[in-house]
C-alpha cells in the first residue's frame, strides 16, 4: 500500500506539472509527434508495401503477349500441355485493355491515341508452386521469349522483386531519417524537462535535504517524459489516420494501387503498438537525458564556485 500511495503522489505531481507548463509541453508533444508521423508513417508504409508484395507473390503469373497482328491460338494449345503450368488462360485484346484502364486511371488519354483495343491478346500462365521463386520464374520467362509467335513476356516475379528491392532501400533511408527525427524530438523533450528541473530547483533541494534519493526525484520526471511521448504517439496516430482514411476510401480519384496498398494492413495492432512504444520510449529517454545533463551542469557550476571561493 505505501508503494501505491507513492505512485498516486507521483502521478499527481506529473499531472500538475503538465498543466503548469502546458505551453512548453505542447511544443515538445508537437515536435515528437511530427517526428513520429514522418518516421513512423514512412516505415509503416514500407511495411504495408512488403505485406502487399508478399501477398501478390503467391498470386504471381507470367503473361505472354502476342506480336502485333499475331495470334496465340497455337501457342495456347502447346502451353496447355506444358507441365510447368497449372493453368493457361487466354486474355482477349478487349479484356486486356479494360484491365489496363482499371489499373491506371490516367490511361484513357493514352489509349485514345493508340486505338480502340491497343493491348494485344495474351496468355496468362499460372506456374507450379515449386516454380514460383524469383529465379525459377525468370528462367521460365526467358524460355518463353525464345518461342516463335511470342511478342513479349512479362514475369510478375521480376516486377515484385524490383518492388522489394526498392522497399528495402526505402526502409533503410526512412530508418535513418526516423532515427534523426526521434533523436531531435528526444532532445526537445529533454530541454523541457531541464526547464522543469530549473523551475523546481528549490523544491528539489529541499527534497535532498530531507533525504530523498536521486531515484525518487528522477522518477516523476521520467514519468512526465513518458507521458509526453504517449500524448505525442496518440497525436501522431490520429494524424496518420487522417492521412490514411481518404487514401483507403479512394477519395479524389486516387490510383487503385495506392488504395490497395492502404488497405493492406497499414493500421494493424502491431503498428499501433510500435508507434506508441517508440513515442513513449523517446519521451522517457529524453527526460532521462534532461535530468542527467542538468545534474551534470549543476555539479560543474558548484565545483567552479567552490574553486573561486577557495
């Protein structure tokens, strides 16, 4: 029970200090929230892209296009007997054109200049499960390009592999940027805690005189920093939700690909907990740095005064 009462006292002190210096704390929350929006939002976007690519990899196919003015009727019969494929589906020029229009909203003007059915007919090939790997699928695609009556071959795995490579590069860049932003936000929180310590210097001195330990003095400040981080996390999540909602609903004629990526699990429970943990941890570590740096500066000042007095 004494520990419970002590915890209540600490929470009350934290709440009173948050209200007393709300202007400074608001600035720290906004700084930390902006860092979480940029860093966390970017990393969550890449995670969503990875999840979408993984989902698409299991559905990847090879598409064989007919040459201009050519037909794939004979090739369809031949590939239907090929053991590497579990299904062969013929896509007419009209169906292929309609798919292209649904995928890219800006394609209408391009198609008008090319004619009514500019997309040639094609064969959609489904590989055996053991051939779905990037290397094996590319080898199958190369063998198809050497066949007579083939205009072009598109291997989905090749495009997905490129997306995964770009996603890894983007994740590295965003991780670096996010670390810098969170460091800056942590220092901002630490500066707010330093001002809090200086404003309560007399109170802290009295606490030391009556036997309060450094841990007892430091705990409310760490809780204050963690509370600022938690508030920043909530604000960042609300901001990200405000950005995600119109994209997931497809408002404003957005690309269907962006809409599908937004629906691929951007706001999962794991993502929400990750942003909340990062914000709270950054706030607490920033407060710890603020307390430590203030104590060090005060000790140096005290030592300098003692040398001058001597």
